[in-house]
């Protein structure tokens, strides 16, 4: 079960270590041995964003096959119940993903832990390496522990999600470094597995609001990117939305670890039903068990004003773009890369950015934090569009490589231009 649940992550791990002869068992064991400790105090715990950071980081880490420990710092008896409730929710979610990857509550860190300290929490303890996670509503950062940090007091979860995504690459790399040492393997690109000293990222946001009404939004595909985007949106305070999700696929054991709204008990269920079951009074989610293609196009209309496409299929992106929604957001991943974009009416379209069908139908190697990055970035673009944030033409698309966010080549903003090879223009 563990090997199957991590099968796509194992494929990606082998690409990085460059040795396809290392037994799966050794890679799985290295991941299981790697443990993250998340340390937070009472003051930071009061922030909704800090709580989202803790739960998301724990979920991403256990989903890649490692384990987490939640360590309270300077939490008195009055706040312990709140910490215990958060811990119970986090541990329950994280512990029901990958067999053998545990999430536990601990009183202290150990010398083998990779430690992430939340905000300006004061901490003294043992660690293999320690970082501090800071941010605000639209930006997040991982700093060396010696950084003084600041109190988490953000309202929106995007910066917290960024910090969690940056941090969650570290245990994955640490596990693969240990595999290389044990097998005396030299990875093809050694710097990809190096520890990240510090990294940060900022989304083009639009301030903070106490109430956000997205209105009607359609999501095409209920796969990893949509699941991650919905995980973010469901944690935006004051958000209202009427969503439809189109997909006819079911949760499989080989890919559910990239779906933060899914647990092992959901395997075999329709993806749309699982996501729809997470709806709230303010966020309506209607499941539509339909495979989106040219044969089912008549069932899609009328589309919502805003549409998010997380489907792997490039022709599906063309199809949705041809229906001319007022705003289209697209999320895609390939190994450690994400490509996210938005296409308001009158701007260069998804066909201009994706002019050729790669015809890729194989099992795609991937890992939890890459899918999460794509969903987070698309969700942020959706919110910013509703906020009427002006889209910078030079930032219509974003290429991002999630393994080393400290490298200058890891973030490339792209201006999408009218493309003569665009199949939609040709069809017109």
C-alpha cells in the first residue's frame, strides 16, 4: 500500500538521484526516516494563517512519505485546549494519507528533526537543521533560524501556503540525499538536492478584505490541482462561492497523496463527490460527474464567468478557452515545474500559451508540494481577479521550479503573446 501510494513520488525521486537501480524499499525507508518538527507558540497560534501554515505543512510532508511532529512552545494551560484541537485535526488529516508516515504531538524536538519555527516563536532545542517561517497574506518566506521573524497576523492564507510549500521541499531533498550517500550515487544535478538556506515568494495580491464573493466558478477536472486550489479557497475567511466541478474519474491509490482534501478511506469514490463533501454554508460545491471533451461540450454551457482548468489534457484547455469565459485560469505541472496562467477576455489565450498537444498520456512523476504550488497559485489569481487587481502583462503566466526556490532561475514570469500557431486562432 505504501509503495503504491507513493509510486509517482518514487518515479520523481529516481529522476533526481539518477540511479534507477536503487531498490524502492531504500527510497521509501529514507522518506519514512525523515521527520519534520513544527514549533509554534501561543501568540502565533492565534492567527488563522499560522494555523493554516501548520496544517498544510504537516499534510504536504506526510503526503511525500515523511513524518511530522507538532511541538508547542510557551503555550500555557489556557491556550493548550486550542493547540490540542488544532493538533488533533492536523494529526488526523496527516496521519490518514500514507501508511508508515506518522503525525504526532511531542513536547520537544530531537537532533534528527528538520525544525520549522512559526513566526517569531522563541525556541531552544535540538535539530538537524532549523528554519523560521514568516509571511503575510500574500507572501511567505523560509529564513535561517537566526532570523528574528515576526508575529503571524495575516488574515488570508496565501502567504502561509507559500511558506508551507517552500518548506515541504526540504524533507524530500534530505531523504534523497541520504539515499545517495548510502548507495554512493552522485545525482546528475547535485545542487538540486542541496538544502535551501532561505527562500521567499510574493503573489501579486490586492490587500485584505473581510468578505469575498467569487460568485459562480467552474472547475474543470477534480484532480490534484483543483483539490489543492479548493483546499486554499476553503480556508479563506469570509469567502463565498458557488462552484461546479466537472470530472468523471475516481480517487486512485497511486495519486491521492497529492489531494489534500482526500483521505485513504476515499479511495474508489468519485473525485467530484469527495471534493463536494467538503462544502460549507458559504462555499457551495456541486459535483458534475462528466468527462469534459468535445462530445460533452453542450453540457458545459452556460459556463460560469470564471473557470479554472486543472486538467492535464491540453485539448481540454483549448475547448474551455473556445467557450470564451470572462476569465480563465490554468494550472499545469511537469515533474518539479508548475505553469500557471490567467486569460481574461481580450488577452492572449490558453491556446497561445499551449499551442501544441503534447499527447502525453503516461503516468506523470510528481510529488505533493508541486501540485500544491499549482493549486495555490491558480487560487490566488482567481481571488486577485475578483479583487479587480490589475493584471501585469509581464506576469500573465508563471513558470516555477519548486525544488530550489532560492535559485534565481526558479521563478520566471512570462508575458503571453498572440501566437500564430494558436489552434484557436487557426480555427477562427
